[in-house]
C-alpha cells in the first residue's frame, strides 16, 4: 500500500540544484553543473533554536520533493546547493522518507540556510 502524495498542481515552484563535489583551494566548496528541479514545495519559514548564548538559526526554509512528482529527483545530500528566490542555499538537513511496507522513497525534506 502506497501513501497518497499531494496533487501535482500544488507543487508550483522550481529551483536550481548543484551537487557538492568537494573542496578546492582554501577549502572553497566545488559544485557540479546547474540542474533545474521542477514541482517542489518551498516553505520559507525559518526554524530557530535557543541556547545559553542566544538564538541560532537551524534553517531558513524547508523544501519538499516527492518521488514520482518532482522532476528530476536526485539523491539530495547535505552540503548540496539549491538556488531559489535568486539566493544560493546550502542543504544542512536532508531527511529521506520511505513508503511504509516497501523499500521505496516517498519524499525528501530539505532544510536549507
């Protein structure tokens, strides 16, 4: 049994994806080619944490990508780059959700700063 996904017409946003390749001179990150990812949902609500030193931001936005709807759907990982709203964002959290009862990806939930 597969869990129902949101209607495709609700995934109205797109972004540009660049995979993290490694580090170059002076620890500067190196990224791969630009790839447009369509049919995603972006929630632009920051998440904060509080500690003894004050407030820290965990991520600026959360991006939702669904298997079978988002095209293409790469295997996202931390340190990859997403570009939307004209701003480069780095993935700091790449949660993978699987379908119940089958070993199949349901969606990715990406926290970006």
